[in-house]
C-alpha cells in the first residue's frame, strides 16, 4: 500500500466546511441507537470549541429512509428538505449541518437536482409555500457533523486529555474506519477525501494519535443497506454483510471501529453480538469484540468526557478493553447508573461475548 | 521555389508524414517536444497481431528521416502566427520557423489509471498498467515477471478509462482488447503455469487477425475470459489483490485473488493537442479529439486552410492505421502546396 497515492486523492477531494454559526439537524434514529452522540457533538461545539450551534425543535425527518425505501416520492422529500431550509433561513443561519449521513446525502441530492433542474426548485418552493406559507434561502454551506469535527480535529487534539495510544506499549491504537455509503458515494466531491478512500475519519484518527487500517472489504456495506434490514426477510443478508467485513478486518487485529453514519455503528456493533450468539465467534482477543464508536463519542473520549455520559454503556460490544488500553478513567460501578444515581437496569450477559463489568 | 511544411509531433504519424513529404520533394521541418523521435512506439516491445518487434517499425520510420528534414527536438511551441498564407511557428527559445503548411501530429496520452480510483493504481503494490507491463517486456527480455511469487494468477482489466461515463470517456479506445490478448499470451509464454483472467465488457477484435488471436489465446494458451466489468480492487494482507466482478454470462458475482492486476489503459486527447488546436481555432469533437473537415472525404484537412491533421490526435488508432493516415495526410498536404487545394 502506497500512502502517497492516497494523499494525492485526498488533496483532490477537499471541501469547504463552515467555521461557525451552524444550523444543526438531528438524525431520526441516532438518539435511540447511540444516545450520547448528538449530545456530545453539541457539548464539544458549544462548550469546548465555543461555536454557535442552533437547533430548531420543530425540524422534522428529512424523509431519507422513506425516500430510499420507495415510500416517499422525491417531490415530497424535496418539500420537506425545503422546509428545513426555511427553518434555517428564519433563524438567520446559512450553514447547514446534519447529524445523519442519509440526510446529508439527501440534502446534497436535492441541491444538486435544483442546480441542474431549476424547475424542480420552483416546484419545491411552490409546494412549501402552499403547504406552510414558508419561504427559504438555500444554505451557503452544507456539511455533515463529521466534516465539522474533522475541521476542528486539531483543536480537539490540543484540548484533549487522551490520545489514541496504548498506554502500556506506546503503540498507536489500530483503528478501522467505516464511512457510510451516503456520505460520499453519491457525490464524491461532497465528502472529504472522495468516495473510494474517504479521509474524514482518517484525519481524526491520525490527529488523535491512532493508526488507520485499510482492509480488503473496507468499502463493503456495513449491513444496514436499507433493503437488507428494513425488509425483515432479508436480515440474514444484513448480518452476512457485517460478518464479511469482520472476517476481512480480523487478520489486522483492529482495536476499534470508527463510524460516520447512523446505521453503521448499529450494525457493526449489534451484529458482533448476534454472530457470537449464532456461531460462538468473537473478533477481539479473549472473547472480547471490536468496540465500535461514533466520531462524536470518540471526540468526547479524547476530550476526557465520562464514557457513561457518552452513552457507551448501551453498546453491545463492551468498550472497556479499549478504555483500559488508552488509560481512560471510568467507574465500572456507574456503568448502569443514571445521572441521578438510580439503577437503569442491566442487559442479560451474552453467552460468548465477554461482558463488563466481569461477573464473578 | 520549393514549398515548406512544418510537422508538429515526432511520433509514428509525424515521422511518416515527414518522410513521405520529403520524398515528394517538399522541404520538411519536424518539431518534437521530447528529446527523441518515436513517441509511444518507443515504449512498445512487440506489436499486435503478429508480435513483430516494435523496433523494426521504428527503424523503417527513422530511415525516412534523411538530411532533407530539419529536425527540432526538445522544442516547445509558444505561438503560431499566420500572414499571407504563411505560418510562423515560434519556439520557446525564441527561434522562428516558417512554412506554407502545418501538420498537427501531436498524438494522444494514455489514460491516467489513478482516475479509476476504485482499482487502486498508484496505491496498491500489485496494480500496474498495460504500458508498464510493455515497458517491463521491453527492458527485461525473457525475465520472469513474478520472481519469488508462488501462485501466479494475473487479472487483466479491459476498458480502463474507455467506454466509461464515470471518467467522461464514452468512446472505445479500440486497441486495448487486442493489447490485452497479446500481453496475456506473452505472460503465459514466460510462465506456462500462470492462470490468466481477462475481465471484459465485450471484445472488439475488429481488425485483421485480431479475432484469430483471441481464439488462439483461448485454445492454445488457456487464457480465461470473464465477461464483466470490475467493480473494485482491494489489497489483501499479503499484498495480493482482491477483485470483485460480476460474471455476466453466469449472472453471478465473483470475488477472486490475483497476484498482479493489469489495467488496460486507453487513449485520451493530449493537453498539448488542445493547446495547439486552441491557437489555430481547430474543432474538437464531443470526445475531445480533433475533428477533420470531413470524416469521410477529407479526413486529414481542417476548416483552417493550410492546417492538416495526422494520426491519433483524431482518435484511437493502431500503428498500421496511423501509418496509412500519415501517408494520406502527406498526399493532401502535397496537393495543397502544388494546387492550392485543401
């Protein structure tokens, strides 16, 4: 593998990412899947980087999941996207930032459609006005939240309490990254680093001290691929997609998987549990799995946020081996406690996947 | 008084046009930006379909370069001016050359395989282009391509940068198919136990003996042809290449490991051609190659009187076809200089 070749491509695909004043739209599913991620993003942006991020609670789904499953027609999606832009315009913002990869892909698709077919934009404006009386300006800058973290990755490293380094050996933590299809496969120029060798997560891993692993099935689907999961009968295909990736990355002994998309961490995390129950197979040493983190969770860890405040206790693959390697301090007793100290209950321990805190 | 023609480009088309015009009694000036003549021909080892040494063709062309031709090597053109039916070509070093006619024979470039990012050229250790393989054959006669490699499995990918909307090249480069077949046979000759797979969309064996060569590759050499376009290549831990392709004849996706992946890179218009065409106001086609004034009847003329085209700046062509085209161009130029017709 020649890194110079990748650097050339990374230079070719750079995008503009706004510096401040973000209108932030959330994902439909991330708060259920990884409840601390969006909260961590807002905390990092507002409290640590002192940036202005605005949210309007009346924003809705972008309709991306419905659109990609052929339930919502494009005209409807376009009008819903137009409404989000109207909320942004009304609040006086011009930089649009999305938490979700599928939303990011849909916003990019709608804006690209309007660029090439101005009559479609007129249609969307008309539909929106008739339905809501709202009008909008198109955003000056559209970024995914990972673009924003990428832009401030060096500041995060400077303020950081931890680096992605094994505290005992001094070796960098070996990280596999997974980008999410809708980030740049549809519009390579809209993603940092393009579609084939995307750089957005790699930039974070490198600047925070880790080592990136490229493996043969890096581009393969995480297992979400809407049709594979939303159609219940296809779920075997979903788990086999994830398994193909784990089998391919296993020889490189990755210590962590970093993800970009709402679906990828869900499937790369949950299916490790499912595969362990189905086949007794685990992908980390001594019955552990490969911890899967979102970029906000990882940024939070680097900055020294408490792992349980980041919601890492709801991951199916326990993150403790990774925390221990880096030397991140945490209280095992508080893993299943709420902020007020009450017990939130604990899951039944898996048969094969090692559970933390370890039971006597 | 004898007439003068300036030929721009010293590859196959430029050399043959220059030699022919010189034999017709016309004073010829040949301008080449490189340090030597021959263009892409100098990078070939053996030529399809009969696998003669490329050097033999070069030797013939070089014989035509006699004393009657003024040769300017390492010469870059900074401007072209025209007054009273005469052309003045100004070189970067300030020298001025004048003539009664101009022939553009600036050729083509090879497609930059890095643009097919998913194939990993320039990133994975064992992905090379057909041009690099040819260079290997030329410089390492009879040497094993895989010293130290145990299994010897080679993948050859057709249409890299050709017939590909994604990279903006809809045209067929025509000669990659036969190049791939030739190179597959040559690899097999060097390493009889190598397994060789050609991944193709459809094989365009259009010229004489090409189809026979394709049959020979299958029947005599056991080269396997898989109809399917590669979707991606990735590098395995042992630096072999994992390829994914759909075998469209069986309708099944296929994943296999190869020790070496060869990308058959096609023709692209050269930036130098574009620059000179811009100076002369010449017409570019949708495919960005230059257009003659009439594809059927005046394939070497342009709408600009006194300016002619020869060779692959008009699109992909074999060496044999380029030589025929160069002779046609020479005849058109001679006719223009004698009778004033284009």
